[in-house]
């Protein structure tokens, strides 16, 4: 590892994982996006980013959430057919996000 002028070792810069929103395709930090996971026939919201299964990332934009829930883009990305129950749960989650002010 190279030394700085004062003779100290330079600290390595940590790499921040990047992911892209499946709707708008903007690349953002992984922590700034919301991960949806398909595990079997179940669609879940992965708040910690560690759940096993096929994942898709959405940004906090109202436009992206509406497009994801009205079009079949999530079906394609998660390689499944969203059930009415899963779709309702995601709609409720997006409504709660907008009430809490976390949606842009």
C-alpha cells in the first residue's frame, strides 16, 4: 500500500454497491433503493437487502412505484405473476411510504 507524504499508510476507499431501478434505470446506491424479493410464490419487501431469492430494486419515486404496480414490469423482472394479494400489499406499502414522506 502506498505511503502518504507524512509516511502514513493511505486508507483504502470503500466501494459502495450500486444498483439500478427496474423502472427508470437510474443507478443509485444500494441503500437508497427498495428491494422486492420473490421467494417461491411470495413477494416480499426486503428492508435489509439480505433475503434469499430473485430481487428487483425500485427507487423512492412515486412515478416508479405507480409504473411498477400498474404495468407488468415487476412480473417480468421477478419472473412470476404477481398475485392480487402481493399487488395489494405493495400498493399499501407505497401509500404508507408517501404518507411518511420517504417517497420523492
